[in-house]
């Protein structure tokens, strides 16, 4: 993504790869930038480096609760 890219940035956070992939396909069909995280810890690291306008967040992860990510 370039600095001039004005697309909304969306993050999908889910430990189920099939769920992430399915949601990502829909998001990309709207020409939105889409990032994926497979755990709450990974999502927090990604959010420390970049901001996202929309987050699809699973509630339960093996490494903690989705509420901890918020």
C-alpha cells in the first residue's frame, strides 16, 4: 500500500483461516485494503504498526479474548 492509497484499511482477526479467507475475499471485492491476523497477539502487533478503520474481530482465541485486543 502506498502513501497515496486512500482505500479504507480493514483488519480481520480470527483464528480460523477459512473464516479469515472468506471475509477477506468479500472485503477485497469492495476494493478495500485488507490485512489478516490469526491471533489476538498478532493483531495487537499489527495495530501497533498501523491503524485500521474497520476491524472484524473474533471473540474467542486460544491466546485470549478478542475483547483484550480492543
